[in-house]
């Protein structure tokens, strides 16, 4: 249903409406983008722009497993503010955890050998420091935080 209303310039404008759960006529609000002070409805021809304002320069945390069978903390224990990634460049699996201490199971996420990758979306803030577990001393990994 469309309701006709007059705007401040006394021009008739249509206002989209629908019935709510109680049968009352209510306006339908459409998302809009604003360009040079003019609002345009969002749709396939005019998508809503998405800008990650939380972006930050990546910081390297690459290295090797210091002691096989013992978890280690990445990035010097700093919690990534906007996300992180870890790539396994070794020939055996690695495990990563951002909610506690990494192990070969439990809440840890396995990263496959020979290039397996775990990456969070931009803007993801982990619950805590990133912990890494590898069974063998010297396993190589690449890591970035942002």
C-alpha cells in the first residue's frame, strides 16, 4: 500500500507502508546511501558502501615452533585488534587457538600441513592472545596480525 503525503515544498510524495502485526498502517523504512546531500534507496544498482574503518597495518609474527608438544603465544602475547592469519609452511599439522591454550584438539583449530591457512575476517577481535601448537620443534609458520 502507498500513502501520499505532501513534503515541505507541497509536492506530493509517496510513502511506502505496510500493515504491522496488529493491522496498523506503518511506514516501510528503506536503507539509503547519501551522496552530496541526496539520499538514494539502496538496491542492486546502488549498493550500500562498506568501509572498514578499523583497518590497520599488518604486523609480522612468523616463526617456528620453539618446543614441539608445547603451546606458544604468537605476536608476543599481544591480542590482534582487527584480526590475524596463520599459514602452516611445515609438513605436519599445526593448531591455533584464540580462546585459550592451543592443543591438538579441544577448542583449537587445525591448520593443514604444506600451506594450510587460517584467517579471520577484518574487524575480528580475538577473545585473547593467539596460541599455537605444533608437535615437532622447528615447524615453520607465517603469521600476521592487524
